[in-house]
C-alpha cells in the first residue's frame, strides 16, 4: 500500500478533518472514477472512494495520485452505500448458505429480521418445535436468546451484516404458548422483561405481525406495553398490521396511536391495500401517515416492488382453528364437524378475519410455492385453482387436504395489490424497501421449493423498473431510500452512508443495466447490473461473482449493553 501525498491528505469531502485512524495516508482500497451517491439523497459527485480496514476514510478528486492494495475502476457506474433490506426472512437461509446470494447480487449488505417472529428468545419447548417444523432447510438450534442467535450467525460466517427486531409473537409464545388467551399482570411483565433483554442484546425494537395467530389474539394494550419496553432504550416499533384490507385504516390508526403513546418511531411493514375493493384506501392511508408526520410523529413504511404478497396457505383459514399451534390446527381439521365449519367460513366474504384467498379475487390468484412433502413438491408454481380442478375438489377442501397431506403451513403467493398503488406507495419519501423474503441461490436445497420473485429481484426491480424505466424518482432519492433513510430510522450508526467514518459497505452498479429477471413462473433467476459489493471493507462480489467472503457482522440497536444475555429458561 502506498502513502497518499501529504498535499492531498486534507481533501476529505463532507468531513472537516482527516479521521485519526488514517493520519498516515495508507489505503487498502480505492474505488476510482465512479459517480458517488452518499446515501443522503444529494446529487452524485464524481469522486474516488478511499477505504482503510472497515471504514471509508476519504473522498478524493478523480484521479488523485493515491494508491492502494486494491483498486476498482467504477467508470460509468454508480457507487453507493450498501443497500439495507428492512424486511428480510434470510434468518434461516443464511444458516444454510451464509453467502446470501440472491441479495448479495443486488447489492444488499444488511439484512434486518424480526417481522413478528424472531430467532429468540426461545425456551426448551420452542426449540423443540423449531426443530420439528423445519422443512427443506435444516440446521441445529444452538442458541436461546436473540443476541445469541445473531452472534451464532456471525461466528458461523455470513456475507451480509445482520440485525433484528425482537418479535412480539415470539415473546408471546415464550410465555403464553399459542393459545387464544390474554396475559395476566405477571405474565405481561415477564414478556416486557424479555423485550428489555433483547434490546440489551442489540435488538432494533419490537416487531409485530398482528394478522397471524397467535399474535392476532393480542390486544392493543399488550402490544403497547411491549412497545413501551422497547422504547425505554430507544428502540422502535414496526408492524405487519392487523389488517391490510377491510380494516386497513383502523389498523393504521392503532399503529399511529402506539407512536403517539410511546414517542418511538413506528413503521408499517409492506404498506399495501389488499383486495380490489380496498385499493382506494391506499391514498387514504398515505394521507393519514402524512397527517401524523405533520403532527411530529415519526411514522414511516416499507414496501416490496410487486403486486403479489407471499405468506402461508394457512392465511386462508380462520384464526380460531389455528389457536394452540400448527399440530392443534391439523388435529381440528381432521374432525369432520370442524372441517365443515372451516369450509363454510373460508367461503364467507362477511367473515371478520383477513381471508387472503378471497382478497386475491379468484383462486387463480393464489400461487402455491413451498411444500415439505416430496409427493406434493411438483405442485409448486401452480395455482390453487389449477390444483383444485385437477383434484376435483372445491378450493376450500383442496386447501385443507393439502395442509393435512403436507404437514406444514405451505408457502403461497397471493395477488392482492394494484400496480397503481405500488407506484403510489413507492413515490412516498418516507418509504424504504424490504423484500419480505429469504436470500437464497438457485442451487442445492433451495431448488426443492419455489419462491416469490422478490427474493431475487426486489432491489433490482425498484432501481431498474420503477426508478429508471418508470422514472418515479431521481436515482439519488432511490438510493437514499435503500440506505440513509432506513439507517436513520433505526439508528444504525455508520451504516447507509458514504462519507469518511462510515463503515465500508459499498455497492458499485450500472444504473442503465440493473434489472430483475425472476418471474412468478421462474423466480429463481439472479438480478444483473451489480458489479462489485464490499461489506466492512471486504469484497464479497467481484465482477458480478461471489468471492466466497463472509465478513458480515451483527449490527446492534441503541439499547445494546454488551454480549448476549444468558440462555432463556
């Protein structure tokens, strides 16, 4: 590594002085000749980026006579902070393949977990259930706390950085199981204690998923009490709300009310209006969020860039039949009387629960994507309507039969949103991006199931289709949504920025070429257009190919007090 001439040591844009750790002017990495987007939303500048160790140390005039151990020519390309996936389900896939291929190839350098469920805290019963319910992805459960999981993953070796909210569903199951019950005062205080412990271990805040049992059984008071426990140490609140359809606006009001009561940031997971009759509510929801923000409340949202969501096929069943957990549900469905009642409620548009099958408009809009039973795996990628016709049974009966035959909740995609609403949501300056998917590879165990194309293309589709082709916003704003915005929202110090002192999470990509290729029929296709990715100063993608490096670290929230707490009892 060569020394930078002393005349250039003071040229550090966006910083007043050269950081102490580079006062000798030695660089490990120079990214030359690129258009630098710093993550703030400011217009780009043609600069050279200098890195020492895991930090950006200087931004230099193009062609400055500096040298480094590695030089990357980014001519004709954008250089940006690494992208942040605000809603990631790579918590299991990274245990199987730490490279996180489908996201790494899109420039994602930080995966954030915790949509209602988190990988801790776990008690002995929960660990047994986790092992029993594993499908194609198999891994030991060698941790009990959320902090323990994050440290386990880092030690195991992963390419991206990792962070997590603590899941309110997980906390509830830890103390109450999966029954439709309310906590007593002592139980609720223990639940609050678990949230505090997770915050001390580095959780970013509390995550909920209130549409799904058993979280659906939790009252507003319970959620508020847990959110307050996270807020005590600066943590936020992020929610898959109770409704994204018929009671969408009421659910949003609950989320805003929590922010008002606690003073913490509140964010809506995958903002959407589900079902054609509810599409007009998207503009109304945005107006309510704007009004809350004008009041001074820190309200935001995230989205994925697709008109179909994906979850479990059990989302077509009434919540009451799912009380007590998956095995209890299957036992009920084997009872002919219960089955008849469930079938009737599945077809009732007036039922008081969120029926994703009916919201999709037709059974052609329900795509089956993930089975555990090898005999059923050939059905992956086919619609519920097609499978029902082939079997000669009603859609309701087919769903129940498939669940009983597979023994798992079965992954499915539901076509729920309008393209106009996707664009409307993405235009909002307070919306960041989350794939709501795993990060996998079209190889090995991942080929045993299908997936949603967002797992391979969410960032690339946003930057390619919506930003470049549809011109929804300038590129500098789009990069801010993927970097500086979520970093500021969740207090991620030194992440999501490209200036001296920031962590050297970098992505070099071609704005003219970045593109998603996955489709609903063939989702497992890598995006293209990203050339180089660095995580903590280490190159993980070189000329579009993974280097095999796994430098990812745990990124912790504001309440972190050191190493993970002892295993939960």
